[in-house]
C-alpha cells in the first residue's frame, strides 16, 4: 500500500485493502440494512471530507467509503462513532471504529416492517443477532428473510433464516371464495383445496409462507402467534465448489436459531485450519473436513427445539466441483 502499515490490522479494523497506493476504504456496518437518514448524511460527510466523494453500497447492505488516505484512518474512526452509536454495533473501544470484519454485516429483507408477505420483523432479529455474534473475526455470513420468497437470498449464506407462520383458519369467516386456494397455487406450493365448501390445508405440503393470509379478503386466515423459522445451512459463493444452502430445520423457534449460530462459532474455533489464508477458512470447508455429524453435534449442543420442529438427519449439497486433473472429457 506504499506507507508502512499493518495490512492485517487494517482489515480487522474494517478498512479494505485498496489497489490504489496509500488509499483504503472504510467498511461501515449496518445490521439489517436499515440506517437513519441522519447517519447516512454523516457517512456522506465523511466521504466528502476524507474520501473521494463517492459511497459504495455493498452486496451485504453495508456501505464503503473509498479513497481514504491511510493517514486519516484514526480521524475517520472518530467520525464514525456517532454512526456506530446509532446503529448499536458492539465495540471494544470508543472512537476506534469497528473492531472486526470477519463476521460480515448481517443482511435482512424489509420483513414485516414493510412487506405484506413478511412473517416477522427481520430488521429486529438481524440487529439482535449482530449483538450476539459481533465483534468476531471468524468468517461467517448470516442473513434473514421474512418469507420463502427469499428476497434476501439467504441460501447464499452460511446461515439463512427464513420466516414461517402456521396459518390459522377460522371456518366461520370463510365465504368459500377460494382466493387462498388460487393464490397458494399461483404463488406458493398448492397446499390448499376446497372440501365440502371449506378449505383444507395439507400440513405436510404447507411451507408456512402466509400467502393465504395475505390474500384472504375476510381474514379467515391469520398468522399464528408463534413465530417459526426455516434454517438453511452453508450456502456459499467463491472459486471452489459454490453451492446453495440446504434445509436443516423447519418450524424452528427464535431461541434455537440464535443458539445454533452461536454454537457454530465454538465449532469453528475448535476445527479451523490456523494456516488458512488470513485465518478465514470458510465454515463449509471445515464441515467437509470434519464431517456433517460432528458439525451437528456442536451446533445442537443445549438446543431445545419446539415439538413442531422437523430436523434433517443428513444434508447433501449440490454445487460446481472443479476437476483439478485438468482433463476435459
């Protein structure tokens, strides 16, 4: 980078290594992707004062401020403090910026705060998860989405949390219009049918998306008081064997989901290859090495699932596998 600087320390402080000599970019953490206009204004001010006047919106709902001279890192960290206070991101020391970068910014779709299909407040849970697992330099990606539409693309993360609801049917409010049947067929999995003038839900087929609730004109369908989640595991991009996350638990509860994610950190601490590049071995590759059963033993420690929960005994990931023999046949 030109000037004498500890690149490893720079990255842990959430500043990006830059191809431009003597420059870096500050990575601003925004759990759940929601930030006040006031904080966004402060980010713009920092970009004008210390950067090159631009802001990059990242794929993980954070922002980066590029074009910062490395001599201004301390000044930028001081300026970031008001933003950190407002977003309630954990710190080791005030005015020192972000204390880690390995665990990536937690992604969330708009959820029930905005979307009629959202089964829960994704932003609220994303912020709670950030409090639970950050700061940490282990390479983890966690994402929340309000329903099985998966607008947040959580199946490309190590842990994806998909909102579910158990639709509650009040036959006395049903007028037999079949709107729910129609839209379950068009926008979901076709789990509803009309039987003797009333709607029957196939509980084995139903994915808990809540489409019936959204489209019922008489509120014969409502969401359950209990919030449920589908937990999907170990999706990833990258050069070697990219793959989508696969279902691990359906009808999980919030407490169990949080416990599983936190347990995964202990598992990685135990088995990570300390010689991996920058100590950031992807959790999926660790699972490939130790075996799925060992991974499950760690992540399910002290987890008490609700009776309704369904757990996959085995997960098989599909993905591109590269032939290292270079033989094209």
